[in-house]
C-alpha cells in the first residue's frame, strides 16, 4: 500500500494529488490548504518517495504505481476521483487513467508528457537516467544542486529562496529509493501513450508554464490529438507552476474541477 494523507470532508469531492520526481505528498500542502472546503484531498507518496519506501522490487513501475493508487482509492471507499499530477505525477496520472478510465472524472496535468514516442528515444533516455542514477548514488546533495541548475528549472531562481527550499526538502530522500524510482518510472521506462490520445475520453486540463518551451509544445500537441484535452499556458511560470505561481495554478484547478 502506498502511503497517503487526506484532508477535508469524507463526503467531499475527491481530488487526488501526485507529486513529481524527488518530491512527496508534502509538496502539495499549501495547495491543499487553499482548496475549497468542499474538496476531499488525497496526496499520495509515489514509490520510492516520502513514506512509500522499502517496497517490493516490482512496485517501482508505472503499472504498479497505478495499481497502488487504485488500492488507496479502494481503502478509502472512493470509486471515482479527480486527479492533479505534476511532472512524474502527471505521467502517473495518465497511466492510471489509461488503466482505470472509469475511476477518473477529470484530470489536471502540470508539465506532464504521455511519454517518448519511439523505442529509440526511450532507449536513449534510459541511458541518461542510468547516468543520473549513478550520480544520485554517489552524492545526492551534489546531484540536487546540479538538477536545479538545468534550464528546465531556470525560472525557479526568480523566486528568492525557492531553489534552496526545494533542495533542502528533497535531500531527505533515500538515494537508493530514488534510483529504483528512476529505473522503473522514468520517462525512458514508461510506455508511450501518444497513440491512445485519440480515444481519450476524460476531460483533461494540460498546463505548461510559458517559460517552459518544451512542455508548451507537448501540451499543445496533446490538445491537437485528443478532443478532451484542453491545453493552457500559464504566463511567467516555468516547469513547476504550482510552486512559482501558486495562485494562478490554484485558480485554474478549481475552475476546471467539477463543483460537486
């Protein structure tokens, strides 16, 4: 069973939150605290993160994570939920919805991709992830410093103290657990869902920060392939929209989710 925390009325509108790589359910604390009181919020620790550690070896895959989420919902007596997923959590949300479409009412994807389209690209990405795994094992603190220097996260530095806060929070992870997650749930390891978008039936809001050009292209392409996907570009934000522009992110989520 994956670890999770829940707040709000048991009779409220279920909203499931899934964090990104090296994050945890705690990443959503400020968002959840600002959600309407009518929401029943569930934040899950994905395999290798937070308190979801020391799992069976085969638990560190997208498929197993999807089934773990289904177990959480079953334990809570929730048949259908809304999902908000960031980056790796967004990819996990897509995989869960693909496997259990009847259990997802609406989906919000933040800086998330349906995967890499070709076997060659996935193989190349697995090589990159293997190198990253080695660096994580060697020195997690140094890896984190380098991770947030990537162009993908350049816009975080516009917000004083935000990068330091994220590095400090993520340094609490166990290196071996992050490696298992990267090997089994990295972008190179997950199956591509691009070919399934034409049959996608779940209303989905795909968000990208305007400063994150790679994901702007991805969400706009998703919108062209899936009638139920609505792409929206958030101004003055990069990859981590909910950290950089919390108010704007929250407004879009609340407006998109059903009222009850």
